[in-house]
C-alpha cells in the first residue's frame, strides 16, 4: 500500500509517517521503480503500536 492508504488506515497524517521514518521509529519501506514507498502490514502494526504508546 502507498503512504496515503497507510495514513488513512491508521488515522495519521502522511507527514507523521515520514517523521517516524526519519526518526527510526518506523522501518524504511521498500520503494517501487517510480520511487513510491510501499508499506506492508508490518508498518500498519508498528504505527498502531506507536499510537497506543502515545496515549500512555
């Protein structure tokens, strides 16, 4: 899935996802030949975990 789809599925902004990548909280995604980031279920789970931790 692309970054917009990931953002909608988890309920965060695309800039938040990029920030988490830069800070090392989210593993870097694979990229297609055109440069688009491709995210997996692993990224969905990690983002959901980060959101739960922020609530604490």
